[in-house]
C-alpha cells in the first residue's frame, strides 16, 4: 500500500510502500460426483468432477474399509492434479468385499476441503463358497436317498446342484 498526498496544483508525493500478507484461510469446495469401479484385476478406477473453487492445486484420495471408520489418505506427498485415480488392491486386502473412497481438494495455500461424498466400491466376487458336505448315501426301495450339509457360506450360496458322477 502507498499513501499519496496532493497539493492544490495537482503535485503529489507518495509514501514508501508498506506490505501486508492477507492469508487465505478459506478451504476450497470439495469435488463432486465421485464414482468408482474395481476391475477383475483388482484395479480401482476413481473419477470425479473438479472442485468449483478456482485455486485448487491438487486432490487427495482417501479410503476406508468401513464407512464409519476414519479415512486414510493414499500415500502421496504431492497429491494428484487430475480428476481421476487408479488404485491397485493387494492380495492381502482381497477378503474385504467393499472399500470406501472419498476425495478432498487442496488449494494453493494448503487449505484442505471437506471430504467429498463417500462411495462404496464392490470388488468382484472371486472366492467360491465353502463346499457342502455330502452325507452318506442311503439305498431305499424307491431309489437312493441323498442329503448334504449346507455350505457354511450362507450369504454367498445361491443354489445347490446335484451332479451324478459315474
């Protein structure tokens, strides 16, 4: 800032400049329309619409194994400049059927937005149900009586088929 002093003839002189930094303490708006899917190769593809804030520098991606747990940032010191991200799930994580993601925007002054909406991403079901146990066969006058104990994978079994082997 400078202050100018004018006389009646229009002559002026100016003060020495004074500088003041006005900090940006406002967080940007979070990104919207987050969507994701997991391929058969366990690659998660996330996309979202850019934040409406003009000073967004990068995006930060977060994940959790339960929507009510805290979200963990995906390790990147720089953040991600674009509105998409590819995540690869390791074999150790494949027992979880779902993973939850959210994204935040970070502006030029390192202000972080609130998290975007949380999305649930279902991974492909590649684990077969536990096998049923065939009880001993019983011969009757009408034929052969067949019974079995159901699979312990109660929520995963849709039907049982009998296959005659010879």
